[in-house]
């Protein structure tokens, strides 16, 4: 029986790894490339792999497109120990990990790994293509990441920092909040500081949602159908009306749900509090207004629901870790 072709899929790379100039790629491969990413590309008779990396200080964003053309074996590998939040978008695959354990990667599910520099094995069949999105950081960089974003403090547990292989027992659904954050990353056309602060904020939001829903997902499953529908209605209402002066009490009255229960259901379902979700929406609109229009900061503050320019500046800096004027002037 002939041996199947094999390919290594580097799920991280050393800093000195050479990426490919985008101008050297075939024109039919340019669609979907991220503006600020390093690109790695291979295409032959057995498989096509397009890898994109966005370095963000202690954190990095990765996006792989893998399309097998024949039966083959893929060897995902990191060159050093890595904590990786992985999202599978596409075909389900089963991974035999280098530590001898099995892991199932399913479409629209998030999984957390602490991987060593061993080969992991993934058998693939023709047409079993997938997009693999993940956020990586090395354990020694965790403190720097958490110092900047304290909401990620849940990463500093022995189970995550000292564990090995697949860390969560139940895959976490890649919910609507995460899908919106990923869309913002994929559509971001700014580079340098202008894009970096924005993309890192989206990545941190996805990590935060995972950490919370990993612990709260049982609550989401136990939610009654009626409360689930009311929570979803609140989510969609806020998407359309995020500039309003909402309080837990008036939202509870609108959706006929106890204020505390509505907050608990929203957090369990979406991994963000109601207030955090409103801030996400406001800040994303504010960022795009800064980048794409000549509107004044005072106008942007008013358009995103802030009573004063001072309140807007404080909220913007707290959210993106940089002031709006810096981003306007950044190249």
C-alpha cells in the first residue's frame, strides 16, 4: 500500500521565518488576504495551504486555509510551547496529538490547547477543506498580556499554564459576539498601530468570551427556551439601539425578564455583559468613523452615545489601550 503524502502545517513560526511577498502570489490567491498579515503559501498536486499571521506583541493571530487534493496526512506543529485558542471553520477533523491523546475539532467550535513542539497528526481526504483560525501566545508572555488586559486573568491557572494538549472538556460554541469580532479582524484594512490596537482588542474579546463561556456554558444549556429567546431578542435590540441610555431595569421591563436573570442569561449565552456588549458596538463604530471619515471627535462621541467628549476619550482609551488622537495620527 503506497504511503500517503504528508505536509507540516506550522501553527506558529519563529520570529525570523521568512514570509512571502504578497506581490509574488498568484492573482487568484489575493482575495481574502489580510492587509497586515505575513503570508506563507504552498500549492502542489497534493494540497494547498495558505497561512496568514498577524503579530500583536505578546499575542498573535493566525488564519490557515487548508485544501487537500488527495488523501493525505497533515502534521500541525508549533516550534515551541504555545497556548492556542483554536476555532475550526469548515470540515470536522480528528487530531491524534503528539502526547497520544485524541481531539475532535468541529465546525464553529472553540478549543484551548497548550502544545509542545511535537507533531500532531490529522488524516485528510480530498475536499475535506477547512479554515483554521487561532490566537497564540507563549506561556512566558502571559503576564505581559494580562497586565495589559486584566480581563484575561483567567488564563493564569495551573490547568492552562502547566497543562498539556486539549485543555477544555467541552468545546465552546463560536457565538455571535465572536463571529462579529472575527469579521472585524478579517475586514480590517488598517496597518501598523492603526490596525494593531483594533485587531488586538477583537482578539482579546474572543479570548474573554471563551474563558467565560467555558465556565458558564452549562448555564446556557440549562436556560429555558423562553429565556433564551428573550436573551436573543435583547441582543438584537442592542445591536440596533446601542447608543441609547440603557439600564438593567429598563431592559428587564422591555423583555419581561428579571434584571439579574437577564444579565446572567446574556453573560452565559454571549460571554459579555450587557454593558460590555454595548461598549463593543460603540467602540467599533467609533473606530471606523475615525479611520474612514473626517468627523470630529465631538461628533463621533455624540453619534456613539456618549454625553461628552471627555467621557468618550476615557472610554476609547480604556477599551483600545490608546487614545483616539494617537490612532488618527499613526501611520
